[in-house]
C-alpha cells in the first residue's frame, strides 16, 4: 500500500505500559498484549488504520510537543492506543504515544461518564 518502510516506535508512557504488560502473566494482560502486537502488524501495512482525532480535540500535552496529528485505536479489554505519524522521503514513523485503559482515555480527552 505504501512504497515507504513503516516503523512502529513506542514513546514514553506507551513504552512503559507495553513493558509492564510483558512482565505480567495474567490472562487479561496476555490478551491485551496480543491485541497490541496485532495492531503493530496492521500499522506496518497501513499507518492510517486508526481513527483520526480532529485537530481541535487534540489534548494540550500533545500540542505542547508540536504533535499535529493523532490517531486512536481500540484494543481488547476496552483499552486504547494513541499514535501519531511522521514521515520523510524514505520512511513513515508511527510513534505510539499512549497505551491505556478506557478510564484514562476519557480523562485525557475530558470525557465524562
């Protein structure tokens, strides 16, 4: 689909969450980890697979980091993944920014129950 190499990279909170899940042995963690791994494979084939988040809804913490595009993906167990895309002539970089549960997702985006 894309003539450029696509690399998926974990940043900050996403990296912490991913490695924390890898250390756990419970069924929910394994299910979630499998879901994340599947999504990584999908993103390597189609980096725009997630739902784009409208510019005016991008949380301030990402705007401060000069992040101009954010995509959201649903994972198993009602978890969410937030990522951004950057690219050049050679490759597309998928930076996974956050991997978190639905409660934290709602908090970040200011949604109420």
